[in-house]
């Protein structure tokens, strides 16, 4: 068992033992279900909209070589600068060099999971930059020195009191249980930091190839300030974020909002077309886009799972996942939690160490049903399991399934084995056996019948 | 119609009454029911564990076993989904793919067979009970069965059907998942069973005996009064 697998088992054990926290999470997501269904009902045909959204991403991803170069050419025509990063190390080096050349001291960030993926904050802080997260949830998680719990709702695991206490401790503010007041505390603290920052860093929800624009979706307005006030702006994006046309946003933006957060539209949807142009009074003087591969082209080369690159990071699959709802986000130990994380992480970090996430699913398919871009999520977990079994199955698994296959090919042996199992079950219950003992720890088994179905059938024929 | 029964291996060994009820309902409707004794397991445990070579051998065996069957009917949406959806995937590029697709088209989940193939909702069953239906994930999401079992249940005399919260939430069985990640599986069973108890039903009914193994196993361990029955057992009740 890999170290991440051991850690996962330990963390999942602790998380599932915390019944109040599991209830809290389930209730928090209950509200999401209601608003999502209300918003879905406003679509003339949600399933058709899913087809359209999936097609928009399919078109871009399946011609990524052209879509990306079109985006880069158009973005640079607008005065921006595009950088290509093979992996996290290259992306970090590019970003830190931009900061250095800008003579920066302070960096402000809006929400960007791709920076989490490459551990950008740690790298920038190690070089002496002050880095502040401006998204409320990310700001809270930064104060807590914790990664995001959910890649769309970073601190959804926290109750208001915990946030109030955190602010009292770090910002010296008075206790409150008003969400509005908590937001105002963060806002008052952050306002001056936008002004002080030399560099703003954001992600990108979509990169529009046709126009060379960066599309950023947010609810708080913090990304607008992050992109507008500092003199230099850097947007970090995975290469799969590119889409062909501005028109594609007409389906992708509302679906992102509805599938992910149960909103008709996210509050702010902004298109950035590069740096300040002559005659414009504000905006950054430099605008960089860093395009990150980090194993995405390897995933692109896998025709079976290529559609995982359609992901628009809406978080719908986490919101409906019974595994996520019971173990929470931290147990995954990944940048991207939930079903999409279980599909992607083996590709990003290695199948051998991360295949357990594909195993940690009942394959219920709620994720696939919820995905607005029709990623075949739960079947990809099966594909990961198959790839892992081919590459490095444990000796126990090989023997177990080899023996299983041998028995089920022999009906008489199968029937005999079944009879022995039924007759010896009272004894077997008391022995420490793999799987059976585990089952019986929390669940009963039906009292085994004397005669199997095939026995009964033969009897009735006689 | 000549119906060939597809009895899940664990139903054969642990809950034969589900198979017998399936046969009885079909026979009472006037069909000729057979059971081909060479059948064992569909291979799903190995398929789900990634050992597709073992599962593929199981699929090829099933093609032999059910060769020539007019229709194959199984009282398990999960095992039927294996045959219907995953055999063709396992045998992609295999010379016997066409046979697998042919078998897939002739194979039905029990309730699906009654409602979609035969167009029957009332099989003449009678059961005085307050019932809630649990949607097994394979039935719901792989086979697209949501209304079919409910229509069958509503037609049972004396039966009142109530919906539970979390009806479409997974019970946490998931085959080997239930013993490889028992803490998650059990937490899921708890969420499911709490909702079942809150529904006020006396009986939870499902088309998937594997879900019932999990739900029933957890309910009896926790000492809950609500009992489990397979859809076929309800429809066989007179």
C-alpha cells in the first residue's frame, strides 16, 4: 500500500467517525440541491445544454494544438504576453521571474486552483514575497494554513463561529455570527492590500481563442480588483481552459454557475483582453498568461479519458458525491477533491500512488449524472482501476481474482464452494478472514439457507 | 415467452427466495421459465477491481451459457448492467463482440422486463405494507429505471408507497468497495438507513439484492424494525 493510500484510510476513518461534521456538510449541500434544481428548471432542456457544453469543450480540447496557438496569437496581439510551462517547476520559475522583474514585494491573488496544483504560494513566500489570498474562502483557509476543503467552496466545512474566532485571533476583530459582518471584516482588511500589491495573480475559467480574452468568473468582485489595481497581472491556467469562440461562453457560463453553485449566473463574469491600452485610465501595464501543461498532454493522449480535460471545475461532482459528503475534502489529500480529483490525480501524480482514490468509490454514478460537460467520471474510475491492475496488481489481488475466475468457470465447484461457505459460516464468522470479518464488523449477513437456488430448482424439477 | 433466468451468484447462495419469487411471478404470467445451471457469476467483482481478463473470461462463459436464449431476465439491476453495458465494453475489438451486443439486447432487469418489454404493471400481487423504494445505482443510472419499479409497486393491492429522502443516494455497497473502504461504506449505509427509518415505511424494497445485503445487514445490526424485501418477493406475494 502506498503512503497516500495509508494516509487516505486513516483520514477517511477519522472523517467518517465525525458524525456532526458529516451532518453539517450534508445539510450545507442540501441547500445547493434545491437552488440547483430551481435553476436547472429554467433551462428549456438541461440535457441538451449539457450536450452543447460538452461539444464546446470537445471542439477545443480535440484541436488543442490549434486552439491554444490561436489564443496565444490573439492575446499577444492585444498586448499580453503568453508563457508556456511544461510543469509546476517551470510555471513557478516563470511567475517568480515576472515578479522579480517587476520589482514586486507584495502579491495579491484571486481564487485559482491551478496555483494550488503547483504550490505557488509556498514558492513565492520562500522567495520573500508577501502573498495574500483575496477570495473570502481562500483568505480564511490561508489564515488557517489549510488547503481548500472543496475546490469551489474552500471553507465550506467551517461554521460561522470558527470563522469569527479565526478573525478575532488574526485580525483582532470582535466576535460576530453575521455572515455579512464576517465578509465586511475581510473586505476592510483586504482593501488596502489590493492597493499595496505590485502583482495580481488570478486563474482563468476560460481562455477565448477567437478574441484572445481571459474569462474570469467570481461572486465577490475580488478578482476584478486583483486584475485591475496591481501594475502587473499574471493569469495561470491549465492548457485545457481554452475554448474556441466567445459564443461558447453563452452556454458555459450559465452552466458553470448552475451546476456548480445553483446560481443562474455567477455575480461577476469578466473578460480581460490584455494590459491597459493607450488612453485607458486603469488596468495593469503588463498582463501575462502562463499556460500550464503538467501532464495534461499525457491525458490528452489517452483517448479513453481525454474528456476529463473538459472539466470546467464547477464542483458539481463533489456536491453530489456520497463519498465526498462522508469523508470531506481533506481526506483526498489532493488539489482537486471528489470524483474529478479521483479521476485526474492518478494522471497528474502517478497511478501507482493514487489509484486508491479510484477504488474509494461505490461507482454510483451521481457524479457523471451531475457533470455539465458530460465527463464519464465513474467509468473513468473503472478505467484507472484496470490500468492499475495491469501495471501493478498486488500478489493478494492476483491470487484472489485468479482463484475467483477459476471457480466461476466451474459450476460444480462453485456450487460446492457455496455449500461449504453456507454450512461453515457460523465458524467462519469467528475467524479473522479478509473481507468477511471487515463486513461483519458493522453489518450482518442473512442467515444462510440450507439449500441454494440451484438446489431448490433441481428439487422442484424432480 | 421462454425466459432464461439469470440468478446472481450471491442470490443463488444467500437469498434463493429472490430467485424463486422471480421465477414464480414470470410463471404466473404464463411464461416458460428455465434456469441454465452452468451459470455462476457474471464477473463483476473482478471487472470492478480492474481485473478485466478474469471478467472477460466470465463474459465469454456467459455468452456460451445463454446462447440461444429468447430473453434473459435477472432480479438484479447490477448484474444486468454488467451484461448489458460492460460486456460489450470488455469485448471491444473481440471477435465475439457482436454476440455480446446481441445478448445485451436480450437481457432485462426483472422489473424492466415486466414494464418495458411486457407492458405489465399489475401482476396481481397483494401485500399490506407501507413501502419505500430504494433506487440501486446501477438500475437508476446505468439502466435508466426510475418509474418502472414504482409503477409495479403502486399496482400491488394493500401496498402504500412512500418516498424516502436520499432515495437516489447510494447505499454504500459498491461490491469490493464495501470491504476495502468499510468506514466509508458504513457511513453511507448509515445515511441511507436513517432516511429509510425517517420515511416511516415498514419495508424497504429494491431491485438490487446487493443493495439489500448492505441495507438489510446494517439495519439488523443496528436493531431497526424496518425490513427489506426484493421487488420480486413483493410481486410474488398473494
